[in-house]
């Protein structure tokens, strides 16, 4: 195994910054476009832990458009896990996500107004009348905290601006919340934000693995005139006509052995990227593309902690 240290800004060396679109993310983009164009005000994205929900949200940021093909401003916030689950705590998280400076003494009304001003400014800058807010780790919210988003939506609507709030959370943890939000007490929250649901899964076939690996073979860094990601890591192999997508069948076959053993329904993008980047950046340059075998592929898959996660979950 060799460690590549040159070009530290390369996307392959910054996995959290790598933006690859899976078939599931493409379907989610279609859902979001439909919601935007039909005036839906809220939706819920569910999926298992590590399936790639955060990756999907960040990948979609600033890629949604109006019917007139104008880019829709998109804001992302991840809800932190706090001891005090208050409305003010949510508003502070929103303001921090918009990079607003806070002194720690602002009251809820002030925080709400400041965040709304940011949304209004972004809408005017993009010359549209709609904005998207992506809220990750929704399972950490208490039901009363959802009123923050209803209030923001109402304030924007008075200004002629529509807000689509896309919540995302772990399906195994959102069940109790969804059960309670369906009660009469929270009917205004359910009706506004939870009538639309999208389920996200990871990669489910060798064909989907090939589609994602193909992006390593086509995306370039620097964008435009740089080498492809695969070429950057393996210039000689690519010069001889080799492509990373050629490993899709073998990589999927090795993963499926583990998936069947631990009853995994799909290969989450977080784990997939860790495995693929290690294979491309560290293993293949050391051993050569002609010597890759199941042992190497299994090593890369297990680097993502697939086995450890499942054993821990069963413990």
C-alpha cells in the first residue's frame, strides 16, 4: 500500500468533498424538481445510516432550477445534538450554517429575522421567487422545534417567496417522531412538511457500481483540462486503455459476499467512496491493475468498516 501525498487539494484526497451522482441521487433530484415546480413546501428523505443522505443533499445543493432554468439558492444545515432542545438552538444552527456572526445574546426573534434576511437576499441575487432549505439529521429535532421552519416559511410567503424544506434522517430513528407528528396536535406540521417522502438507498447492482466508477473515469481535476481522476492516480494504465469501471463486476461481487452475510440491502455511498478511493489512490498504484485480486478488493471494502459496523450493531 502506498500513500499519495502530492496534489493535496485533489478530490480523491478529500473524500468529504467528492461529488458523485448515483442513480438514487438522480431520482432524488427529479423528486426535488417536481416538488419545486408544483409548490410543495416540505418533504422527508429517509434512509439507513451511512447510506449517503448527507452526500446526496450536498451534491444537490445549487443544482436545482426553476421552470425557467434559473438556479435556485439552496441552504444546508445539519442539526447538532444538544442538551437543550429549544427553538433558539435551532435558529442558532441555521444562522451558523449561513455564516452569520453571533454574540450569544440574540433572542429567537432576532435570530429568525437575520436568517430570513439571508434567504431573501439570496432570492433577489438569483432573481427567483423560491429557496430551498436542506435540514440534515432531522431525528435530533423535537416536534416543537419544527415550528421554526413553519415560521420562516410564513415570513417568506408574506414577501412572495416560496420555501421548500427538505428534511433528511435515519429511517430507524425517525419512526417515533413520524408517529407523533401524525397526531392532531401536530397536524399543521405534518400537512406542511411530511406528506411527501423519498427513500434513499445506496448502490444495489454491478450496473450502478459501474455508473459511479465511470465518473472517476470521466471527471477531471483541475476541471476542464486536467487528467481524469483515474488518470491522475494511474497514468500509465489509462494510457494503455484501462478504466476503473472495468472493476465494477468484481468489486460488486466481493461486496455482495459481505452484504449477504450481514443482510445489507445496499452499498452506502460513504462506505463506497472510502473503499474506492483507497483502491484507486493507494492499492492499485502499488500492485498494478493487472494484479488486483479479491484479496485486495476485500481489503478496500473492509477499510470502510463494513464488518466492524455490523458486528457492533449486532452486539
